[in-house]
C-alpha cells in the first residue's frame, strides 16, 4: 500500500501494520503541499495525489484528538478517537526513525 515519501524513511504500510504508524495525505493547499514536498528531501518527483508521510516525522503535540462517529454491526453508533494533525503542522524530517522490523 503506502510507503513514506520522506527520502530517509524506511517505513511502508506492510512493515508497520499494527504498530500505530499513521500515513498522512499531503495537504490540499498548494503552498502547504510544496513545503511538505521540500521537507521530504527527495530527488525524484512526488505525486501528492498518492504520496503519504508516516507519523514518525511528527511530534505528539502536532496531533489533536478528534471524536468520530462510526456505525458498527454490534452497536448502532460508537465514538472513536481519531488522531488528526493540527492545521499548520509541518513534518520534521531530522528525527531518527524507529525500527519496526
């Protein structure tokens, strides 16, 4: 599925499945998206429509907890906490990545 777009990040979905790693889509705003692309430090082109950045380059304070209502087969409606990035959050690429091997 998704691999992290950050050049130095070895994370991809299959490797990190069940480890709490989140893969974030690029911002829709073109100016913010350009900043995210520059933070990835890649030599090749990034297609922001499909590219993702994993949660490793973000700090815990970059997230806000959002309650989401979900329908479930057993329960008519449940509330689930979903981690969402704050609006103007930027990835910090200089952090060392965690090994999920």
